C-alpha cells in the first residue's frame, strides 16, 4: 500500500488490520507536509497538537476500543472552520483571531469520532473568491503543476489531499468552493444540499448559499465522511428537519441530463473529456439547455454580495484596511444593492429551482463540467472558451454557482486530464435533500468510468 495518495478508505483498512497506527499516519502526514511546504497549503500545523491526538487514538486502538472507523486518521480543516486548538483567520488580516476552545459542529463531530484534526488550510480570503490567489499567506500551488492555481476558495484543502499529505479535508462551498479546487486538483468533493449539513462554526460568506463539505482521495471516502456532516443541529436552524446520513443502494438504469447551450460554454478539450466520460458511463444521457443563465447568475451574485456585505458591515467599518483591496471592493459593492434587487433575486432563485425540478423531467442527476477549463496558470487574468472571454475568477465559478443558488447536492469526480496533464472533473447535481441518492448515482458513474480507463 503506497504511503502517497492513500485514501481514507485505505487508511481505515490499514488501521483495522494493524498495518498502520494513528501515530504512524500522523508522522507520515507531518513529514509530507514539511516536504511539500512550497505548496503553501497550510496556514497552521502544530506538531504537538497533532501528535497528542495521534497518541490518544493509538492507545484507544491498542485497547481495542476505537471511537469509530476513522479514529486516528488525520483530516485537515479549512481556515474558516472554528477549531478549539487553532485560531481561525479566514486568511485575512481583518479577521479577529477567533477564540480557541470552540469547534464548528462538523469539526466537533469528527473529533468525537477520534479523527486527528491536522492543521488549518489556506483559503481565498474570507472565501470570497475562487482562485485561492488572494490570501494573507500567499497563493496555493497546484500539486500537479506548481505554475497553476488550485482554484478556491478551499484551495489549501484541495492541495493537501491531492498531494497526499492527508487523505481528506474540510471545505466550504458558496459558489463551488469545495468542487472547484477538488476538480482542479483531481480529487473528489461533495457539496451537501442546503439545510442537510450544519454551518455552525463556519465563518459565513453568504448564509443562504453556504454549505460545508468533504474533499477526499476516493469516492468511498466521501461516503465514510458524510455521516459527520449530515443531520439536524440545534445550533443551525436551517438543519431543523435534516435527516441523518443513510445508505442508499445503487439503482440502474441511471438517467442523466447533460446541460449545455448559451451561458454554459466550455473549452473544446474539457467538452471532449466530459462527453467521452459520459459515453463510457453506464447511464442513459439526455441533453438540455438552461435558459436565462445570465439572469440566474446575476441573482446568485446579488444574494452573495448582499449577504456578505451584511455580515462584514461592522468589521469593515472598524478595520477596512485589514481587508485586501479586492475583497474590500467586493464588500463595498455589495452595499450598493437595494432591498428590491435582493427580493427580485430571490424570486429568480425560486424560478430556477422550479425549472430544474419540475420542467426538466426524468433525471437522476444533472451533468456539467465542474470547470470550463483546466486549472489556469498563476498570473492569467482571462480565460477564453466557447467564443467567450471571461475573467479567471468567473471561469472558476462558471457552472458551480447553479448548485448553490438552487440548494442542490453536488459532487465532482475526476474523469480525465488535459493535454498538459491537469485534472478535469465532472459535476453531478442531485435533487434537493436527496444527497444519498446522488452518491448512489456517482458510484455507478465513477465505477464505470474508472473500469474503462
């Protein structure tokens, strides 16, 4: 079993069989993090904190009393999750150091299961961007090619998993921030349905769009992690009716709708890889376009900017200079939107949900590329594809925002590589609240694609 790019599933088996210990996993993760420091994936790692957790997990396993299958497995945490043993800065000089002693609900769930909380990962400042180039500790680098970006805002988590430092990490997703770096770095990333996973203790960007999600080496790793994400939490009222994770068996045939058309353009290289993956999948694939894409996108942007500016209003007034110039400009622009514009955006949002769930019929999952282009190079400000010229920032969120505006569960799976060896991911979107059903579809698609590689 390779020490590099071991999956969480591999590590569960190795611990159960006594081939590895929590101490050996922690030591290897620390060694690899030090060796790959140039990726700039981590904001903070405290060796004493890591080893204290690993020693306790090792003792539990020696006694034959592990807390869970993941007891002793290192998992990295994005720097906008509160963690009781690390400060939380959201990679911004404006952020007050959040007090130690508090865990986000998801972090607490993992800690209660014995997971080794392995440091805080780099992110796009305040999660307000999709490139991971704006951070008070500098940009992250893509493990596949250091000259290219990881995507964001959970770029440090994506780099840490793809580089084999840890097998899994936590991200948050407002317009694709779990899926974007997962796709750019060639790993799996899952965004739960809105209201299925607690956001408590995750510093918000836009509370009606945000979702915490896992990022991991294998699809089965996501299955192992989702029980710690999904379910009701009294500290997050949006989850009041959320069901706990349940296993759903695979069901065939799978019906997919491949979305394309105006507003959903992609590069010819990405388009070829996605269509080739669909041809190799065990699925029935239909085609559909999505009208009014520009209007839907404008609604997502309006909601995002309004809610972000509302959350940051006090801190912005007290410490505007603590924000980078680009994030400060975003927040100031959000204050210029009116209540009427916000309400209109919410109406458009409802129309999108109705269109996808009622007007489009007979689908188990909707399909899009996760990104319209492979991971851009550092310093590239613009991307051109499908007769479009858009900013690199907009290219990263080109498709992913749809899942946040609609509140749908989404997953990205790696399906190929570009001519430069950069990963290309495919995104599947499921029906709201039916996260497990989406996972079942993803298993079928992933299995059939990997079998034919």
